């Protein structure tokens, strides 16, 4: 049974979400303020965090940043009544993997939960032994190497730490080198849920990858194709 923590201070929302997710077979823990939420996440092994932004003691953005200091892998789904692009970007930049704007339909929440858990399962550790370099699970493009057994990412011999969403986005690029990929394709494959095409979540996460991968200005790997999308290619 997957373990989910809900960090939310509105009792009516807690009751609604907890009851619905329990009926869908999930084990739910609840924290009614941000500080308690951080403590529970640090002390337990949860499969998913559902996190409100407007919280007492510590707001959701700070909670997310605090969690990410010690846990890069647990998926974090933001719930927010602040549905502007600026607030959504702030949530993603603080380390969130997805967002859902209140009010929302419960069926959409369940879809997001399943998508995040599925992505997390695909990205979880599977082997402790490093495969040989010619293993089919090792991807290399230029000086970028990704080991899909150990989830280890290096460029130029230096290890790079990625969140689960950043990792899946990078893996999608590596599976489609030199191909121009549209934002709609990326949304469908990486996030696995139909989003409004006006969302800038793809642009935000591509920028995250660029900052971590493309430290050398003369050897960038991820390029923008204006009006069409993005492509992984050598200069």
C-alpha cells in the first residue's frame, strides 16, 4: 500500500482528500501545519507528498525546500488556490514535481497521484551494482552519461543530482536525440496527464536541466527550436 502524507490546514479539504484516497487504496497521514509536515516527512518513508502552499508555521514553498535538502526523490504535488503562472513557477522552482489548482475535481487529483507514483516507481533504485558501460541501460550523448540502473547522471565525469521529474525529462531527450520534440509531446510523456497547453511547466523544467547540464557555454546540449519545441543535440 502506497503511503501518502497530506500537508493541509483546511479540515474540510483534509477530510475530502483523505477519505477519497483511502477508498482508492492509499495509506494517508496528515499534518495540519508546515513544520509538522517537514518533521513527518523526514522521520518516515512516504511515497508521495501532497502539499498546500498557504500553511501555518511554515508555508508550503519553504516546506518543499526543506524536504528537498534531505530528500530529492519523493514526489511532491502542490495544491494551491494561487493559480497564477508566477505562483505555479515558484512552486516548481522550490522543488515541486506537479501542481493542482483549487478547486479541483477529485478524479483529476487521483490521476495526478497515480502519474507521480508511476514516475517515481520507474525512477526508483533497482540495482546497486554499476552495469558495464556497454549495458543497454546506460545512455551516452557527448560527455553526458546516464545509468538507468543506478540513476546516476554525470557530465564530463562530474555527478549531477536531478529530481525525479528532471531525470525523466532528460531520459526522454536521450531516447530521442537530434529529434525536435514539441511541448505537447513532452507534457504527455513526462507528466502523463493532459495539461492546458498554455502552461509553462515544460519551459521551467527545461531551464532547470540546462542550468544543471549546460555549465559550458560553448557545449550546450539542450536547444530551443523557436515555435516548435526543444532538441538534444551537439553544437
